[in-house]
């Protein structure tokens, strides 16, 4: 199903042939993200992502959109901590057209000075928008608490100060040195043959700058006790994010952690949803999720609730955390969690876009494409004892960090709740 070709110079092409589909999804990935940035250039990767949409030597910003949307396609991009992706989805007969748009953006963007200044202001508005959304802002505060003074703890979009200080020459220099063939991947999924994709992409390969994948500073940890970061704000609800430092994407315990997370809070049948929302009616939203990086990771529980209900809700959350470490899940609960993950994996890979995302993330993160069947086998093999062992390894007070956006002015009792 998956095919790989590495061209001379280092550019890699990965395809998933899906001949029954009408569409093709194409992603141009770069293995560089926010944690590769020095502090003074915080937000540069995200800034570059925006600027690649602002015009090339051949196309204006409007023409870029028209050349994709005018053939019924969809164009977007994202920047994360460890990678950046520009992607498009269109009818398979328009593959060559949308590939040209994507390559033109990546290779020939002008970084016009007026557009740089304009987009700087746009990103500042984006930062302000997120600050006005407590459910989003609390996760920014949590990252700063989990990874203080480190790239993982900084906003992917940067700050007003770093954006104001960033010159056009610095943006161009960062792109030229980091967005190179050795760290680039073209992932294509849909109604297309591998040989066709390779032939089409090869026409542009020589224009990619040479170079190897850059390195980032590893995450550090000096935490010995729970930490709380309270941001006092006049809001209708208290928004909390409880972050627990966990393992990297290369750690074998990650499979047990995924099952643990499903049992804890990933869906409506999870313990947190049933206890906090269904049994006690304390919150409309409560959930948990895992993130894995190259050298570390986290499990995050998030919720929004009435401020007066916060202590009671947090006590219930910590009770469920302790239960996972105290006893293995029952056989039926474990089976439901594993089956949920297996089913979600299958459902997520039905579309060409998600197949493209799977290949991109696998190649950028692991240097190879792990077939979904292999990942499903590892999840299906997780035992109750492994879930409990992961809980004992990670659900510990010295790994816990709580961020809140709340009308509260003091957090003393909250620290005590985390220190079980």
C-alpha cells in the first residue's frame, strides 16, 4: 500500500495508492517546527508558514487560492513543535496543477516586505484571538508550566516582541538553512500511481536547497513537586488543563499509555466523562489526550466548569488518577478501550487526507512508515498489567502541572490536591 522513493539530493516521496477514490491529497512536509527555533526567533516557523501563502514570482496570494479552489480543491497548512506541513486536496485529475501551486509556494515565495509587515500584524491578531479564548489560552499556559524556559514551553506563533523584532532577512535565512531537501517529504495519497507521483515531483527536486535535518535541544526536567499556574481573569467558567509529563514517541510504554488515556478520558464512556459529567454534573466538557515528541511527551486532562465546582471536580479527577495506579482495569473495560482505538484507527484512514497525514507523521517522526496493522497489533496486545504499570510510572505528583484561566485569585488549596 505504501511506496517510498528517495531522490538524489535527499527529497523523499511517499505514496499510498487508493485507486477507488476520486481525490488525491498532497502534503509537502518539513521536519522543522517551533522547537528548532532560538528564543529570539520564537514563532519564525509559523511566520514562514503564513508567508508562503502571500505570493510568488508567478502568482499573487489571490492567484494561489484561485488556482486550487478554482479546480474544486482545498489548500491549508499547519506548524507544530517538530514539523510543518503544506497540503492540498483535489480531484485526482488535477494533481499536476495543485502540485505546481504547492511547489511554487515552497520554492519561489517572494517574502515581499509589505506582505511581511502585513502578516506580522495578522499573526498578532491570531495571538490576541487565542488569548480571548480561555479554553485555548489555558493550554499555552500549561505548556509554559510543563516545559519552563524551553522551546516546547513557548507559543508556536511566537510573541508580539519576537514578531516585531523579526526581520525579513532572518525569515529568509531560517527558511534557506532549515527547509532543505534532507528534511523534506512529499506525501501523496489517493487515486495515483507511485511512479506518476515520483515523475511529477522529480521535476522540482533540483530546486530544493541541499542540507541535512537540523537538530533541536532536548527537553530538560527539574521538577520535584506539583506545579500550578493560575492566570486570573474575569471569565464565566474556570478552564483547567492538567498536564502530566509522559514518554516520547519511541518509548515502548506509549501503547499502554494510549489505552490508559482512552480509559481515563478520551471518549464519552471514559471514567472522567462518566464521573465528572454524567454522575456529578460538574462540567459540560472534560477529556484527556496524549502528545508525543521525539524525546518526551505528556498526557493532558482539560475541562471547563463553574469556579465554585473546581475543588470538587479536581478531587474527582485525582481520585480517578489514583484508581488507575492502584488497580488494573477490568477485562471488559480494557477490551472496550482497545477496540475503540482499533476502530478509530480504521475510520481515520478512510480518507485520502488522513492517509497522507499518516505517512507524513510516520516518515518525519520515525523515518519509516509503520503500517497501521502493526500499530493496531501493538495496541491490541496491551495488557491490564501494562496499563497499571504505565499509570504508576507517569501518574505521579512530581510529574503534574496544572494551568488555570479563572476568576480565582489564589491557588494554595489546588497544589495540595495534586500532591497525593
